[in-house]
């Protein structure tokens, strides 16, 4: 039987998700709900295979390899695995300058 991990959202990642869904819902509430479910399902799916995401390339270039990501439409769902938990740390728009945002958030 596969080891099951618990998916834990950080406050930052939860706020990222809320901001995204609120923004989309201004134009289309149905689409916002659809995207919300898609993102949550991708995150929850990590509980059985947390290593399936790639190492975040911008961080890997800086020697930081403990963060992984899944691409969900236009967003990068970033997380790290620690013991029996998967910590969702950020949900960022892939069209933005992700490197600057990540380095600022992760080096605080």
C-alpha cells in the first residue's frame, strides 16, 4: 500500500488561491468554481505521489531543491514535502516574473 501524505495549505497559498478565484469570479463565477476545483484536486492528488512535480527551475538555479511544482492552467502550484506532509506554499500566475516573487517570499 502506498504511503499517504497530508496536504497542508500555507496561509500565503490560501490567500493566493482566494485572490485568483475572486478575480476570476468578477467575470465568470462558474469558471471560477471550475478552476477552484481543478486546483484543489491537483493539490489533493499529491497525497499519493508527492514527487511527481518538477523541482522549481528558478530556485534550482539558486541551489534550492526542496520546492516542487505542478502546473495547473496558468498557475504554478508550489509545494515542499516534509515527512508525512505536503506543504502548499504558493500559487502563482506563470505569466508573472515568478523568480522575483519566489525569492522574496522564500527568503523572508
